[in-house]
């Protein structure tokens, strides 16, 4: 099978589903794992928005609610080092 400039040495197909489940390239086996949209990491801006929503829905009273949410997300995404 040819994809771009790479040629697979072998392709593994499931007998049950008929779908490709793995490939061999340069003598190494690779298992293909389905990608779920829920498995992808959340974008930085979306994480800030969701954190603000969660904090405000938890009835937490803080004078700087948005700043608190931003600091939490910055810590998780290690953005505090970039400032």
C-alpha cells in the first residue's frame, strides 16, 4: 500500500470488521488505535472558558473569579512559565 512517500511492508486487517488494525513499516509493527474526539486535549482558550463556567456554577464567591480560573488553567497548561 502506498501513502505519500512511505510504503507499508504489511497491512493487518481484522477478520471480524474488515478494517485495517495495524501496519508494518521498516520491519516494525504499529497498532492503529481509533481516535475519539473526547480523547483530544482541550484547547487552552476552551479550558479557560470551561473553568470559569465551573467555578461560577459552583457558587464560589471570589472577587477575582476570572483571574482565579485563569491561574488554575495557566498552572495546568504550564503557561505561567511563559509570562
